[in-house]
């Protein structure tokens, strides 16, 4: 974390891919801290999105950290490809990693930060054994697979629960929240202890443009 109280990680899942470089630059100029890249395989989630080629393209247009969210089965098979493409954070689902400690070690050996994430219906106790070796905890606030869904308020308690666990086990690690973030839900998640916010549609589909989308979110948070 920098001296800011929060970080914003716009998800390019809702970007216009005919002008991806320009849209990433707009987000960066408007104050984006990271760029979130949603990788979906049509197997772990019912949608197919993007892979290492897009990460590599993003790497060429921005120096912001690339926050790569792997919604894929057997992510271990592809970690090296995403690391080579320029990912900074590689975040994997507890539901897809039966040997999470080994997966985290593999991510670290590739020179990346290891994020751990869990679906809305997965309990926080499932990730507890891996918090002390994680660099980031991503709490999914929608069922992964699509942008534009509504935030599930039932995850608010889980954010607070994981924050308490981290305070005990690994206090410097921050919680990122992903799914349905808008000017109302960003504040609710912040109040429970989240400090890194992913948003796709609220930024890239904002009727007044990307800068307005980012402003609508950050103005809710303490500066
Ligand atoms: C959902 C993805 C999210 C998604 C968020 O599976 O992991 O990152 O892009 O989209 P919004 O912000 O529109 O809910
Ligand atoms: Zn995501």
C-alpha cells in the first residue's frame, strides 16, 4: 500500500477492446492504481475472456501493476505464461487449487505476488491456512464469470472476518473486493476493511466516461 488509504484496480473486462490501450491510459490518467485483468476459461466459470496475449499487450501500454485474476481450472499450468507476459499479481481461487501452498510457492518463484481468492459461497476458514503466505486476499462479491452483476451484501461480514484473521496472521496484507462495486457498495466494503477495489462496469461503462466513473468511486472514500 502507498500513502493512499485505498487502491483502485479497474477491470478491463468492460473496456472497449478496439481501443484498449487508450482506455487503459485514460484510467491511469484518472487515478487508477492497478489494472485488473479477468482470465476466464469457460470451465471454472461459464464464460471465456482473455489470456496471456492481453496481459502482454497491457504490459506494453502501462507501468501500473497488472492484477491478474485467474478464473481457470489448473492455474498452475499457466502461471509461467502469465508471469512472462508481465503480470505482477497472480490471484488464484481456493476452489481451483487443491495444493494451494505449492501454488503460492510457484507464483513466488516466478517473481510475482500471490493473491488468493474465494467465491461468495466459500467460507473464510478455507483460506485461513494460506493467509500467512499470501500477498493479497481477493474477496469475490459476485459469482465470478461476468461483469455487471449486483454486489452480494452477504460477503460484507466475510470481509470483516478475513480482516480480523489477517490482523492476527499477516497484518500488512490488504483485502481486495471484486464484483458489483459502485459508489454505494465501495463505501460498504471499505467500512468492513477492504482497501483495494476492482470495478469494471462502474468505470468502463459509466455514461460520462472513464474519468467520471473513477471519480464517482473515489469521491466516496477518505483521501
Ligand atoms: C467477475 C470478475 C470481475 C468483474 C467485475 O467475474 O472477476 O472482475 O469484471 O465487474 P463489475 O465491476 O462490473 O461487477
Ligand atoms: Zn476479477
